[in-house]
């Protein structure tokens, strides 16, 4: 559904504008989700608690989350991979409800203890409509624990909050190649075919950047990746300092790639690589500049004002004051961003930034 732009991504309250949803870890052993709603001007409003777990229900150090619309109702859902001490893995899906909260996560798939292929530490979940049927699916980037071979697997949605079957990709990467530690993952419909793809911002050996896109077949099977952009020398863009996100920033119904770049002199820029349908670029477009500390900020893209173009949102934690603020930069028709718009801000030390983990269609 989201890959063909028939619904706004991340819209939990179903008002036609994206929201930002975060997993919040309490020191008492409970967890919760909080959602911040997009407003008509593109700013982000105050939080609403949208899920609360039982004490000790989740182990966050072995949990990986992603958002999607797995039942096709236009509301944001989320999926989570949870690893356990016996080496088993379970995948859960929580559906968005009509009251703007999430249902209790339900088990949709599991890996038995000591499985020869899967282990939570080598699995990366990614959400998107990979077969174009209107329901988001779950892709798993996995390094086989016994052979070291990398493969993309697809868990196709059954349209009601579960999955149908696990499908392997046609492509595989030999041991020692395609390292997850050198990969920054994104998803989106980059070629405009109505199916989402998986993209990688990959760090080469010299820390220069190359982007790859893994296309899908109508069955949701991933095929051999293509290079969509090769960056200049790492002296221009160092992979370690680039923080990628995706969205349709110019409203042409193809997702684009942007990265927030943290320069060594303390300044920051946002560079956007617009999709041509077969490539990103040819060169990154400077769309924003500023001086925010990216280590104290979480970036989330979404259409926060409902105008059909994705915007850039961020939570910023000010360690000196204990104040947390939400900022948005709304997209113009030419894919440039407007100036920063301040939304909700906390009272000092009332909302802990370090306990907040925003969810994306791709695991960050």
C-alpha cells in the first residue's frame, strides 16, 4: 500500500498525516510506545502513550523493530524481532487500532532454538510492500550463522497481521562480503513500480559511499542489486558521518534517498539524492544546513503536513537543560526543505531522550 502512495506512511491516528512513534524503555523493566502526531502546519504535537508492556516482557538489548502497514487499513503497525537466551527468535506484529493505539504484539513467526540459519544477532528486519499486494511485508537481512552467507528473506503478509511464508532471495552474498556492520539499510519504492525495494548505503573499504538497490519480483523475491549512486572520495563524504533516510521528497511517487551529514567542523548538511527511477542523483542536492549535534538527535521522515511530500522530523535532546524538542523541516515542491519548525517540547528532565528509540520502516 505505502509503496504506491495510497496511504500516508506512519499515520497511527489516521488523520492523513504521518506521526512519529517511539519505543520507550522504563528502568522499572516495562516498555511503552509514544506517538507524536503531525499537525496541519507540519509541526509535531505532544505525545500519546499508545502501548504499555508487562514488566520484563521484552529484552531490548535483543530486540529490533520496524514500522509498516501489515493489514492494509492505512494505520501504522509495527513488527519486532525478539531474541531469547535459548537462541530462539520470535517475530511479533502489533496492529494500529481505531483509537490511535497499538494492539498487544502477537507472534507471527518464530525460529526454534539452535537453528542452523537464523540467530537474532545476525538478523535485520525491514518493512515494505515487497510484492505490491497492498500489505506491507517483512524482509530479513540475514547472515547464515554456519556458512557466513548473506541472504535477503521475505515474510509475506497475510493481510490480517500475520505472515504467510518465508521466501529466500535469488541473490546471496558469499562469506566476508556485504557486511551488516558496513550497511545502513533503507526501504522504499525507488523505481516507482508499486513494490518496495531494499536499499543500502554501503561503506567501502576506504569509507567512501556506494548505494545499492535490491529490486523485487511480483512474488516478493529479492534479486541481484544494482548500484544507484557512487559517492566521491571519503574526504568528501565519509560513510561513518552519513545518516540515511528515505521518503518521496518531491512528490513524484518515487522514494528518494537523503542523508544527514555531520561535518568535521561541527556543521551539518542534508543532502538529497532524487530518484530518476533507475538511479539516485546524479549528485546529492544540498537541501538543508545547520549546526545540530547528530549524536543527540533521532531523524524520522514522514509527511507531517499531509501535502503528499515527505518531510524531515527529529527529536533533539539537550543534555545541558534536560529539555527534549521536536523539530520538522517540511519539503517544498522542488524537494528543498523549509526552515526548522519547533513543535512539542518537554519540561526539563520530564522526558528522557536516552530511553527513546524511534521506529522506522527499516531498522536503525
